[in-house]
């Protein structure tokens, strides 16, 4: 088993290339045997559907099948009814493409592929049959059969030919992620590396966590993965989401103590012991138990006269204990996953819910904007086609819908379109060589396979490599379609030239339209992400957002991953706030304080509510820099009023949460100075 996995990891690109080409040739041969009208669509569908991972291929196959059926239904409804009104038909198809593209961009999960396909399939099926609308149902039915054949061949091949599972990939990436998190924690605790290096590593780890989360959505499509493994991987996601804001919170509380004389010696000693435990892989359970017990002993008792140092030290000790608990839980879950054991039997320190939803950032305005650009691109191509009367102009609109949909998620589409023009030139050159130099000499299917093998094995190998994945996929798909392989050779230079020209015109008009409409770029999108984090904090403070720590954690860290891809255009101060998860840490502290306030008096709760209402108002339209200094006084007064409450766990938790908010939002503020008068206490 280990040798098999080692072979797959070393030669995964070659294995994928051979497997996919074999599946494509099987699909093409079956389509030819069944005398399907366009057998090359079966071949192209294999390359569209295939993924290196079995679960990802299966999910893509299911969603592609559903998307194809939805798009086919739309084609049957629109074409016969609007074929005599070209302008209205063009508008209907463009709006259909744009509507489903919008839903796809908003969804952001593997299911988005179904929505994406539902949109552009109408253009893919509809434009080529405008000259024979009376045959719409027959032609669409045949095309669906060809596509489903390709999907079936890709799915079967991925399951039986050296399958590579999503579960194994997630487990390996999670292991690397946890190792890097341990290394970052040790560096922070021992003072190694600069703040900028720590921020950069947090960004990278957030992006890696987002990739793991996205991969986990394919687990349900893997029949070879055991239920225990799948459940363990789902549970592991939650402590992973909480680790980084916790580490940033510990760093902020340490800095707050250092600004007022330093971390108490007993806690500083435990921090070094935790660093040593993590450096050794956190595998010693007895050492973890000892660290928890020691942290309980060294934490200051918060009496009515407790000062800022005591409150901050108690908060630091509690967060360190939380860190030990989460790290130990991650280790136990990882071991259970590796052994295939039921994670429900583990004695975890943190309660986890395998059914907890994974929150993602959704920007409705940005999605609508990108979808509108593609809609206008299709309309521009349709206008050009109708105005010129060019017979093959409909294909330009087809390619506008296809390419515009796939590139809609790019911040700045023009560089992507420029790279895509390079792909088009290669596709046209390769198609011309095959159509007029190689295929005329091919007399049997076996010779056809031999002739196609070098090119498509290369394209498949490129597809499996991260550096060339996008180009390889486009080359394989477009070359399959442009070759238009049939049961007999029927190449015509005029048809070839028109098809190539329509491809160029479609992409050129789409690039021009998107370049005009989408001019704001990555900096604007990054600023919207930063503002979204502050608005989420405002919603949590105002009680208009879910009070689930994992949901809020997943949402803001997903935004951090999105910001990591645009880090060059994010202002320096916003970079630091995002990397340190400032808004997330504050939101989690607000949630903790709200929960703890259930055990406090009405007067204390009223003061906390007034503080959070003001925080929500200040954060709602905030983008960067410090929040109003007035909040520092309100925080100090809330801390002072909470200190007057009878000693209890709720009181201590509220104090620690309020101190965390102060240390995070105002790290350079003056010393804690409560000025709570009787009148202010009553007003609060």
C-alpha cells in the first residue's frame, strides 16, 4: 500500500495523463460505434470532467450531468420559441448565462460547477442548431448522450485505474498544516522571526486551510473512503479553524503584558514548556495533562481589586490552556483518521459538531458585476454576428459564453485573456496540423489513437501540474472540440478557417467587453474584503450574526485566504489586522462575553450591551486604523463594573473576554483606567 501511494505521488501527473487519455479514447470509440452525430463531445467531456482525485472527479461528474440536463432543458424551451426573433433570443441566452453564472459565483462550492454549466450549456447547445430549430430536441438529446458518455468513462476510469482519494490528500495536507502551525507557534513563543514573517506565514496557512476545506466538500462522493475517516476529517476542520485566532490572541495578550512590566515568570516558564512540547510534535499526552494542570495553578485569582496585569495574565493562562487542548485534540483526531478509528470514541477536550456548517464569504455585488460583464460579452458577439450576417458568427457568441464564464472569477480578466490567446494560437496550430497533415493519412481507429496519443498525453500531463494546469486543461478541451472527429474524414479549409476565426473573435470581444466593464481590479476587491470583516464584527456585536465560533471563524479565515491571493494590493495596516485576525479575535471575544453575561447582574449586562452597541456602530463603516478612542474608556468602565460582580466563572470569563477586546483593538492604548461613576453605572 505504501509503495503504491509512493508511486502515485511521484508519477501522479503521468498516471493522470495516461488514465484520462485512455478514458477519452474509450468514450470516442463507443460514440463512434453507436454512430453518435458528434462523438468528439464524448472525448471532450472526459477532459472536462477528469480530476486527479477520485472524489473530485465523481462530484464533478454528478454536477456536470445535472448541469447539462438543466442547460438542455433551457435550450429546448428557448430555441424553438424565440428562433424567429434573433435579438430577443440573443438577450434570453445572454441573461440565462449571466443568471446561472451569478449563482455559481455566489455558491463557491463544488456545486457551483453545476450552476456554471447550466448557464453556458444553453449557448453551447443552442447556437449551433439555430439553422435547424425543428430538430432541437433530437440534437440536444444526442448531445446530452455524448456528454453523459464522456462523464461515465471519466468516472469509471478514475475509480479503477490507480485511484487517488480525496481523503488521503486531505490527511496529508492537514498533517503538513498542523506541522507548520506548530512551527509558527514555537517561533512566536520563543521570539524567533519578525512580526512580518509571522503575518506572512498566517496568510499562507489560511490559504492552505481554505484549500483543505474546499477539498473536504468532495468527501461525500468517495465510496472508497470509510465513514470513520470522513467523519474524522470533518471534525478536524473545526479545531483547525480555531487554532490561528487563538495563537494571535495569545500573542496580543503577551504584548499587552509586556507593555506593563512583562509576563509573570511562572506563566513565561509554562510558555517555554509548551514550545518544547510542540517542537517535539505534541505527542506526549501526559505532558499535555501536566501543562494544563500547571496553567490552572499559575493563573491569577481575580478578586474585586484585580488590576489590568492580573486580568491579562488570567486571560493569557486560559488561552494557553485552550491552545494545549486544541493541539492535543488535533493530534488525537489525526491519529484516529490514520488508523480508521471512530472519532466519536475519542475523549476530546473541545466539543465538536461534525454537522457544523462551513461558512464562506459571498460578495453578491462582485458576483453580479462579473456576471453582467459576461452577459454583455455574449450580447456583443450576438450583435456582431447579426449585424454582419456571418454564418459562423454564432460560434463567437458560444465561445464568449464559455470563456467568459470560466474567467469570471478573476480579479483582472485582461491578463487571463492575454494568456488565453496564447492557448488559442496553439489550439489553432495543432488543429490545423492534425486536420490537414495527419488525419488524412489515418485509416483505422488504432492509428487514430496512436496519432492523438503524443499530443493529448502531453496536454493531460500539463493539466495535472499546478504550474500548467489551466493551460493544459484548455488545450485538451478546445483541441478535442475544434478537431471535430467524426467517423470519416471531412476536413475543409474554409470550415476550419471560419471555426478558428469565430474562436478568436469570440474571445477578443469578450476580453474587450470585460476589460471595459471590469476596470476596478484586485485593489477594489481587497478593500471590499477588508470592509466585510469589519461589518461581520459589527454584526456579531449587534447580535445580528450567528454566535457559532466555528462559523464566524471559517467565514473570516476564508476572507483571509482570499486576501492572501491579493496581498500585494492590500494596505500595510489592513494587512496586519487581517493576518492577525483582529476582527475575528474581537468577534470571538464578543461571543464569549455575551455568553458569560448570562450569569451577571442586569446592571453589568446593560453596561456590556451599551459597549457592544457602540462597537457595532464604530465598526460598521470602518476600514483601517484605530477605532475611536472613546471605546477605550467604555471598555475600562465595563471591566470595572464586571469586577464588582460576585466572584464566579461567568464573571471571570467576561473579564477575560473584555480584556482580550481591549488588547486586540487598542494595543497601544493608555493603561487601564476605569472612571465608572455611580451616574455612569446607572446610565449604562
